[in-house]
C-alpha cells in the first residue's frame, strides 16, 4: 500500500457503478412488467379461448353463436359444471347442452354431467370426446385412433348431415357395440367422425351427438362447404342452448383435500412448474458462466507498467475493499522473503518462525523492535496502524542490511 495515499478518499460507489451493478436486474424486471402488461392487455380484449362463443378469433365461435341467436335460440354460456347443470335444469325441456372439451372433466365431474344428461329432455353434443370421457358420458362407445380433418361426405341418412352435405370433419373416430342403434356419418377409414346416439328420458326422445373435431364451429371454417348448415342444425334443434366450456380451473365436484400443514398444496401447479423452469434456467446459466474452454493462456501486456503504478493500483484496491489484513500479510511476506538471504536462511524457510526469528535475533541482539510482532503479528486494526507497520518493516530491513 502506498504510504503517500493517506488522505481521505470516499469508497462509496458512484452512480455509474451502481447503475452498472443493477442494470441487469432492472432489465429483467422491466421485461417482466412489460410482459405482464401485454398479457393483461390481450386478456382484457374481446379475444377468448378456442370455441368460445364470445371470441372473434379464427378458432373462436362467435359467428355460429350469432347465427343461432338470429334464429331465435337462447344461448347461455357456462364456464363451470355447476353453471352448466343449473342452466340445463332452469331451461327445462327443449335444451341442447354443448360440451366443448369433455376430456378435461374429472371422473366425478363426468358422473355429474352424465346424470344431468340422463335427466334432460333435449340433446347433448360432445365435441372431441376421447377415451378419457367416453366410458362415462357415452357408454358402449369407444374411440379409435384420430384422423386428420378434411372434407368428408355424409355417407348416412341423418337428415342434418344429408342437408349439410360435405363438411370439414376428422379428429376422433368412434366405434359402437354390436347391435347398438346409432347414426354413423362422415366416415374415415370405415369409422364415423360424427355419431348420433338416440335415447329417452321420462318418455321423451333425447339424443347424444359425438363430433370428432370442433372445426365446423370455428369462425375461420364456418363459411366453408356445409359447416354452417351442420352446426346450426345440430345446435339449433332446441330453443335453448347451454354452451359449456370446461377448464382445469373448475373445481366443481372435486374431492376435498385436507391441505392443512401442507404449504405446497396451496400453490397452483403453474407456479410450481414455473419455479422448476426458473431453477433449470439458473442452473444452465451457472454452467454457461462457469465453463472452462481450455487451460489459461498467458499473454504479453500491450504496454509496460511501472512497478510503482502496479503497487499503487493494488494498494488502492486493498483500501477500497478495506482489506488491511491482506495488505499487512503481503508486506510481511515480502519483508521475510528479502530478509532470509541476508540472514543466511534458505528462502523456503523464510516464513518459519523457528528458523527466521533466531537468525534475526543473532544478527540484531540489541534491537528495540519486536521481530515476532513485526513479521508474524496480527492484522492492523486501522489504516494508521497499517502505515506504521510498513514503516517499521522498512526500518527493520535497513537495520539488517547495515548491521
């Protein structure tokens, strides 16, 4: 440490240094806020999910909903099973229940929905029902491997299909038990993608319609081929339509969990997955930043630095870090290394108290300094003590050289 550097120097970081340290975190925070605002803006518009009768997006269903309303059909939107069953019971007879994604329902929810279907006196339309829901909602029907959506012809005698003609259908294909009564239309490799199952409830005819894919309800496909005709006939045969949009957030009929004392049970699954992804990203970033591409390679400095400049620079770094212990250790180590040859002690033993101190005492028997405290003592308590230590070490070395 430079002895001339004893003035009062501020070690507080400058505004530029503070900005350099926090700009990365500030950028991440700004990106998160921007993304949140953008997401909130998107969600606050009229854009909703697929098959949503409020959505004007290509995969929304506002077009068919408006056409049904123009034909006098009363449409009720339900986003939970409780709302769907309540709306179906409230409208009474003459109700069509449309379930857009029945596979999202749990087994308990499917049982509740099936009970409502049995008690209804109208029509139930299940869109894209697969293995997860057919066993409960359409007993006796199984799903075969799905098929691509493309133009298909009716190939059946169902009036709604024959009037609509060719439509865009595909997705799930259905098989019925031998001898079952059903209208099978729009076949793909011999299996129907539209199936009508007749039934009765309280002496009144009811039916369940299985549609393999939802494409005929999309805004982007409604004006193609006979899609609009088939959609209006299937959904508009009754004066009331309950449009049910199942979701994973619907907890209707969900089994009660005793989560007392279990903190993780209170956290939504999305947050857990997000935390796992952030942890993985942090691990990858640590690996990336800590990578070693090969051994270190020494390079010649582009300019020559004077020893005094390097010493002053290191001293300023020690002072900035308040590393008096490290500075004192460097000064003592250098002094011991220089004293050892003068005292006849091998350099490898320069830092041994048992070899260096006896030789120094023999060389300077009448010195007033305490060699042990100077060369192997504790770290200085303040800057003044550190400077005094440096002066004493210099004085000790001069005394050995002149003795």
